[in-house]
């Protein structure tokens, strides 16, 4: 648990598209390879399935909608669910209001999440989480 962590490298050369800070987009977006968002998107952001895509959301950017991608570096605001099938980095200014599914997670001090964190298992299946009924949890029995 407290051993050396493996360093995950993200290939920033994947960034082939950019939404500038002066842009405000309404509607769903589909992308392949890499997308940097400095502006605002009102709609779902979905990477091409089975592509090793990268989403970078800067501290100036925001997304109001669900997000699905392979890798993500988040430093802005997301209002919606976030599904990252490989590596998710939540930087200090990140603010996510919604549930997050991830395989690997790095969360910097200052990042905020209002929702559930769900770790995805190696085969793409979510890990087993057992929730006790309220009465059993209160009494300490299983």
C-alpha cells in the first residue's frame, strides 16, 4: 500500500484538437486521439471506443455533461459523470460534480469531487463493492 508508486506517463503529443478559452460549444462532442479544452462545452464529451484517447481540461475550462475517455488530466470543472478507462489525474483546481469511474487515479490536494468514486477492475469490470443495509451497518453486524 505504501510502496513505491509506478510513474504513469501520458503522451501529450496525442493532443490534436483544442477548444480555446473564448469558445462556448453546445452539443455532444466525439473525439479521437487528444482534446484540450480551455473553453466551455455544454454536452457529452466521448472519445472513440478502443482508442487510447486523452482529454485535458484546463483550469479555465468546463464541461456540463458526461465524459468518457481513456486518459484524462482534469484541472477545470465537470458537472456530470466521468468515466476514464485507464488513467485519471485530478489536479488541484479540479472540481467534479458527478460519479467517477477510473482504473488508476491521482488526486492532488485541492481537487474536489461531489459524487462516488468507482474503481474499474483490470478486465474493465467494476470492482466488487458491498454496501451493508443501514440497519446492519449501524449495529456492526454483517
